[in-house]
């Protein structure tokens, strides 16, 4: 009976490990998709072709966080410590 409980605990630990890795991969993918989304909307600032204006205006409410990050990054552009803190989302 004890052996069966140990085996069960082992597989529960393996399952938790897979869950945590899966969640981390999803978080990284979400972050990358947000970056691509921002590049689509704000790419005109760096010379990329811009999407149609009406599309940008419809998507604007979904990028409020990105606009905040863009503003704080611009404010801290001369502060290297601020850039490191922004990278780690402190």
C-alpha cells in the first residue's frame, strides 16, 4: 500500500511539473503575441507600414497597458537602471 502511495505521489509531482512548464510556455507566448500586436499598431513609428486607421482605432482599447509601458519606457530612456527595472516589470 505504501509503495502504491509513493508511486501515486510521484506521478502527481510529474503532473504538477508539466502543468507549471505548460503555464510558463503560455505566458511567454502571450508576451510575444502582445509584442507582435504592439508592433502592428505602433510599427509606423519605426517605418513599418501601418494597418488601416479604422482597424487601429478599434484595437486601441486593448493596448492601454502597452501605451502605458511605451510612455514609461520613453520617460526612462536615459535611465539604465529604470530600463532594467522595466524589463523585470518592477
